[in-house]
């Protein structure tokens, strides 16, 4: 995968209306109780509210990556897990 951005026009954010900017992001998914992080995903990111969108072809590629279980041989990272214990009324 190339690190060059394609200069796709993602348009305006559907949440706040700000113009989306093309960036490479890390996207996380929970698959059968396991956390998977896909790095270097081309996406439109709103500089105002942080909303993220991907083009349809990128979404299909992500679906293919997760379905093919290629992630089973991926690099492993550790993440801290904490429990939110305060009761919200």
C-alpha cells in the first residue's frame, strides 16, 4: 500500500458541515470478541468534530481483509483495559 494520498474529495461532514480532509488513520474493529486495528486506512476526517468516512472501495477492502482472516498473522500490540465504575444517573 502506498503512503500517497489520492486527493479524493470527501465533501462536507454530515455531522457538522465542515469540509472533510483526506488522512491516513488507524481504524479499530471488534471481531468475535477480539480487537483488530487496521493502520494506514485512507479516510476523510472532519477537522471540526473528528467524524471519519471511507470510500466504498476502501470499505470493501477492509471487509475482505477481516473476512480472509489475514489478521491472524498480524503484529500484536498490548492495550490497557480499564473498567468504568462510576454510576451514571
